[in-house]
């Protein structure tokens, strides 16, 4: 993004809302990257290439609904 990176975007969004779900989708998936995202305010971190199932699991974990991937 030309103005800010995803970490800064997450920090700014968190200032506006503590309850929205933020999912990082990144090629950077080392433990340090995941931790940096958590500190910035992301709820989940999904490494690329991502699957629909991974995204659904992240969404369902926040909603605390059962996951049916059939």
C-alpha cells in the first residue's frame, strides 16, 4: 500500500474499533511475523498461498460457530 503497510493499517483500525475481525494474509509467516501482526492488532494470520478453508476457519473461530467444510 502506498501510504502505510498492513501493520500500520491494523493499528489505525484498532484505534477505531476493538471488536472488528482483522485477518492478516501474508507471504511472511515466520513466528516473528505472526507475533508482529498480533502486536499490531491482527486476530489471525494466514500464510499465502491461502485456501478458502483457512479463511473460513479464521472467521468461524471468531464467531465461535461450528465449521462445516464439506
